């Protein structure tokens, strides 16, 4: 192990099978997700990014969307999946403060606060997917079904190409 993060701690405590996948992070990378896919030699449809959205109705009105790095989160589809009127991406500083992670290392696991989470339905096409392990340069490979069960997420089509 390359040092426990809250994400890894949560997986270990739950007994969920996973594999750590570390890679050399380039600080000047323009896209953390694409960097991970390339460094790990994986299809960009199998590597997922964790995005925080907000409805701006209340200070606690946040949710997580988990989508392949090859796609864009469709905010209208995400809102529909959340039965919300309108969502926007949360500002990076808010996402970092709420999740407890830095941008480019925000994991859907081990966040400071449990948030409603939607995983793009395409994740179910893979036996395993890759998500951030809680820091830049570390991904976790695990079953999308195990991930959904552990964090209480639902699957829905929430991307645009």
C-alpha cells in the first residue's frame, strides 16, 4: 500500500476487494482523469472522475456524479436522476472543503460527509472501474457494483459525449 487515504481506509473497513493503482502524477497535467487513464494504460471509458454538483437551494444541497473521464457530466440528466430542478458544478474550493480531498484526487469514497451519489450507468458494462484513491497519482480499481453498494449510490445515464 502507498499510504492509507480515507478512501482506502473505508474500503478496508468494509472488506471490499480493491486494487491500488499508483502512477507518477504530472503536476502540470491539464486533465487529471485523462492523465490517470493514460498512465494506467486503461480505456478512458473505464476510468471515472468524481464531480460535485449543487442546487444552490441550501448550504447542504450537494451531490456527487461519477462519470467516465471520456465524457462530460450532463447536468440536466443529473438533475433528473436527483429529481432536482437545476444543478451546477460546485466550485472547486467548495468541493475540496466538503469532500476533504484536493481537486484531481477527490474520491467518491471516504468523503467527510455522505452525499447522494449517481454513477453513470455505463459503469455496469465493466467488471471493474477506476476511481480516485484520494490523492493525485492514486486510483482504486474495484467493481462498480461494490462501489455503489458501499456508498449507497444509484446508477443512471448522466453523461454526454
